[in-house]
C-alpha cells in the first residue's frame, strides 16, 4: 500500500471545503460528493488503526456528503431528461425539468448550510486523520506490525478488500431491490484497491464500469419515481412510457454487466434466474 494515496483525498477535501463557492457548479458538487465517498472507504480501511478518530471524521463529513448527493442527483436527472427524444412530449418535459430545477435550488441551499456547519470540524478532523496516515507511512505508530496486519491480508491487498470481494462473490441473483447495494460495495472496493499501486488495473476498471452502469439505471429509477409524482398519468403518459422503457433497458444492461464482473473476476457461479424488473 502507498499511504500517500490515502493522504491526497484528505488534502483535497480540506481545500474544497475551504473554497466552496456560494453557487457551486455541478462539477464542484460532484467532486465534493466523490471525495467524501472515497474518504469513507479509506477510513473503513484504517478503522482498526484508530477507531475513535475514524468515527469523528466520518461524523463530520457525512452531512456534507448527503447534502451534496441531493444536489448532484438533480444535476444528473436533469441531464438524463434532456436527452430524451422530444416526440410530442415537450410540455411534459418542461414541467418535469422545472420541478427538478426547483428541487436543485433547494438542495443547493441545504448543501451550503451543511458546509457552513461542518466546515470547521470537518477540516480539523481531516487534518488529524492525514497525520494518522502520515504516521503509518513513516512507521511512527507504536505497533506498526499490528497496524500492517489490520490493513493488509496475505494477498497483499486490504483485509477490507478481501471481505468485500467475498461478499460480492456470494451476492444473490440480481433484481431491482439488491443491485444498488451491490453497486455501493463495488464502489467501496474500487476505492480501497486504488490505495495499492500493484492492484489489477483491469479489475479496477471493470469495477468502475459496472458502478457506472448500475448508477445509470439507478438515476433513471429515481427519475421515474419523481416523474410519477409530478406528472399526470394520462396527460403525460407518453413521457412516462419513455422513462419506463429506459428503466427496464438500463436494468437489464446493469444486471448483465454485474454478472459478467462476478464471473470474470470473482469466479462466482452464474445466476440461476433472471432479474426481477
């Protein structure tokens, strides 16, 4: 493990929290959310080295990560919606986009409030956690051998990574209820493996691809739920039908990708039944 790979996201997050503008652009919100997720995965890998410091760090960044997620979701859903063919459903599209933009403005305000509340403690705990990682890198801990055993298993990777791979290998047949939790585990595994310069890059890339495919389906699933609440079942049925078709197609694609990942890299048995759509 190269521990400087764990230090970098901590430094980046401190800088981003300090300089986040009052009207953050979509890419800045995305960076904030992604870096928070990466730090959560890193903290999980180091939890046994200093559990108390880890809990404080996670507690300080969780509100920011959740608030950033609310903004990011609206950005992604609006982008997806604008790519739908406008086959006589222009009015329906306009009303749904306007609703998403309204929610985005509200969520952006909640994000700024969360950052204002958490900026000081989060930056303090990020700095302390960076010192923990640095001490491990320089061998200053009183029990470096125990720490090494915590962080690494016999395969040279993280013991957390080994547990995650075993969990993904045993995952039940995919359906619309369990494939998103699978994605969260895939994302966490990818973040942990990126701490190791000798990790199988093709595996890391495959994890990213499946993460994105499942995420794409999940975004459309969210869009469908919102559309059903905002739009009229009769008046807007054409747009609702388009969204339904997209959800089914993307779920099938995500399931195929997830099964392929498990067969190729995790040596999991083929699924015995089709996913429930």
